[in-house]
C-alpha cells in the first residue's frame, strides 16, 4: 500500500524539477516581441506538462516491467528535444538548460547504450553550439549539470529496475510456496484418505456379510469402521496443519488389519527397530500406499512386506494396479522418496505379481 501511495504522488516529484524552467520562462516574458513572448511562454509551459506526463508514465512502466513500444522509446525524448529547439528563437541561449530534461527522459525510455550516447551529445551541446551561434557563450557549468543529472537518473533507473525485479522475484517465490503447499496437502490427503477410506469400504463390506452369519464379528468390524473414521478426521486435521506423519509400526498394524479384512494373506515383519528413526515416517507412507494399492487394485491373495534399514519392499501375487490407477499416490510417494534422497521403483515380481520398492542409500 505504501508503494502505491508513493506512486500516486510521483508527479509531484517530477514537477519539482520544473524549477529549472524558470530561466527560459523569464527570458520569454522579457521578450520585446509579443509573438515571440507568447510562443516562448506557451512552448515552455507545454514542455513542462509533457515532461511530467511522460515521466510518470515511463516510471510506472519501468517499475512494473511493462514493455515500452520502440516508437515511444524514441518519440518521448524526441518530442522534448523538438520543443527545446522550437523555443530557442524566443528565449535564446537559456533554451539550452532544457536539454537536461531531454537527457533525463532518455534514461527512462531508451536502452542503456543509446541513453548514454544521447546524454554525452547533449552535455557537449552547451559547449560546442555557442561557437556557431553569435552572442552565445560556452556553458561549461550547464554541461556538467547535464552530466550530473544523467548520472543521478541512471542510478534511479537502476534502483527502480532492481526493485521491480525484487518484487517479481518475491511474487514468484510466493507463487511457488503456494503451489508447493497445495501439492503437499493434496499428497497428504490422498495418502491419508485413500488408505483409510479403502479400509473403511472393505470393513463395511465385510460387516455387511457378517450381519446375519456372525453378528458379534459384524459389530467388531463396524466399531473398527467408526475408529478408522475418527482417525481419518484427526489425520486430515494434521495434514491441514502441516505436520502429518506416518508411524511405521502403526502403519504395519493397519496393513495387517486391512489385508485380513480384504481376505489377503499378510506376511509382515515383526520388528522395525533396525530402521533408523528418520526413515520410519517415509517407510510408513510406503506401507500405507503400497497396501492401499494391493487392496484396491491387485486382486492378490497374498502380500509380503519386507523392511530392512535402507529399504522397504511390498510384493503381492496379483496383477498390480491397472494403467492410470494409483498414479497420484505413486507420484506423491516418489516425491517423498526423492526428498529423503531415495528412489522408488515399481514392477512385476518374479512370480508375476507386483513389487513396490523404496530405497534410501
């Protein structure tokens, strides 16, 4: 908001510089020729208005990084130079002071090299031109003023450009941060809810079959469904808060329950203490996603999970996920593995089943 406020009153800063038009205005007012006086006053006033308008427009274009049309780049200092030449017959030698504005505008509109050449030519003009115009004296002080003003505006232009680049960089960083957070949330919700809802669906189906055959077992399964639903709600809240993690031991217990409910024989490790603590969350996510895919897509009868300190492998005797199935989950799992410096591989097992493996060297 403060930047916008400064931009709104930038014309005031530009108008302050018009004080240097005082000398041409004075000489025009003192002219004995009424036509020359009126022409001089009108031209100098028009020069000041054009300079302020162009300055505000060009500063905004520089700050926002908007492209300036090539014609406008040259036309703007060209118009000011034409007005300077036009007022010279009416005000005389004092018109040379208006060259400072032309040099300043050139740094806002032209590429750096042409702007430097233009400034050098304009700075030399108060020294060289009087040798060809009778009654004019070389103005070394004005030449130095043009040089000094050009150098100052060059610094301002560089500052504006750097600020624009910094603003653009901050916006890009913010955009990437938002995109990264969206990807994290989408990945966590997929991994959390995909597994939980799969187990809920399997247990609800099992409870439906057991209602008449074994009511007590059905009640147990329904109780598990309720527990899983509440746990899923806690997991979603944790994911939204940004600290959702998977416990390897808890995921193995959940995998046992999910596979059993789905009628799949489970071969799971009994101990995970050998796995380094910093790798257990990642391996927990692998178990969760891998078992979800086995239950939902594989059609397997048997599933084996093998865990060693540097690797977790999930193998089944099914046909694996169909093309396009579980794509988001595996993509998210690959991101987690790569973030931990590991790698994910998938493929067919030796017995024509499916294998999911994550290895962290």
